[in-house]
C-alpha cells in the first residue's frame, strides 16, 4: 500500500458501470498512476497483486511507456479477484497499521491478524 503525501498528484483510469437501481456509477476496475510513475491496480473492490501484470511492464509496478498503460488496463478489465487478492489487501492494510504508530493494543491485534493471513 503506497502512502501519499499531501498535494501529491496521481491519475486514475477506471471502468465503471451504472447501477440499474440507484443510477450511480460503480467502479469495476482501476489503475492508479503516481507521479514517479509507479502504479497499483484494483478490481472488484480489492487491490490486485502486481504479479498479475508483471509480464506487461519493463519494471514491475512502474510504467515506462504509454503502451504499457493500455495493456495493463486491458488486463485489469479481464481479471477476476480471488480469495488471495482479498487476503493480500487485508494483510497490506494491517501492515500499514502496524508501521504507522497506532496504539499498542491495536498494533498487537493488527500484528497477530497479519501473521494469520
């Protein structure tokens, strides 16, 4: 999970569909590109492992050409999240809690839960 500093600029490319009941857009998949140009990918509400697109980019997790952006987005649109994606996302969130100075009680629970995942 990448930590953002205030004022950092990023770009997102996403596919959405409109919910038939509410008329509101629902994000199906997303590629977030940071200024450095690292990126993360999401599908069906979970952050996906960059290993799923590692064969597309010259450097894992970083774009070096526009064609890579298009190919990654095409791949992300076709990916289906699995249990491992959700477990990795949960572990990343717990690791972020442990690493960023939360209360000792919360840190203990987060550390234990992360180890179980």
